[in-house]
C-alpha cells in the first residue's frame, strides 16, 4: 500500500514507500541557488575546523541576525570533512547536486566551521619558441 502524499501532473505520485518523499534541492538551501562569496572550485579541498564552536558561534551575517543552527546536511558535511575532501567528492558522497553543496559549504564557511584550500594555479605551458628549441635539441642527438 503506497502513501498518498501529493500528485504531480498526470496523477503520478511524488513519492512511494520504497523511495520516500522527494525533497527538491532548493528546499535544502532555503531557496538559495548560489553562494554570494567566492566560488568553490570543484577540486578545492574542504576540511572541518577542529573545535569550531557551537552552532550559534562564529561571525555570522551580522549582529542583529538570529543564532544560526546547522541543518543535518551541514552536519554531514562537517563529519565527512574531518579529513580533507574536494567539493566534488562531498557532492558525490552526499548524493546532492553540486550547486546545493556549494551553498551549504558557503554557510559553513561564513560561520568559520570549515577551511578551504584552493587548488594550486595551473602551470603555464612553455612558449612555442622553447618547445621548438627542445625538439631541435632532441633531433640533434
């Protein structure tokens, strides 16, 4: 017997007993679709801050803002990031869309609960002149 929870277009149920309820990604982020701070690179390494403080601690958005309480997804990210993981790995482990993970990471960063290590910049390729000199040197051998 399946639960009745709501129906979509054409009378299809939004959930069933096996799958459970469907939660839209924007519901996990309070309707936010992106983080207003720096963009989280896919390969940026995220690590939980040791002794990061209680849920209401941290700088927060401003003095008049209510205390912040992390959602279960925030707690899962903090647990996963006891050892450094990339943003892509976090999204994969939690089976959440990348955009949702970036917003959740932004919340944690705003409250100083994570550290972000940016990837090293990509090295520049040598100029065409240098490559030609190397090829000429190899031919001369």
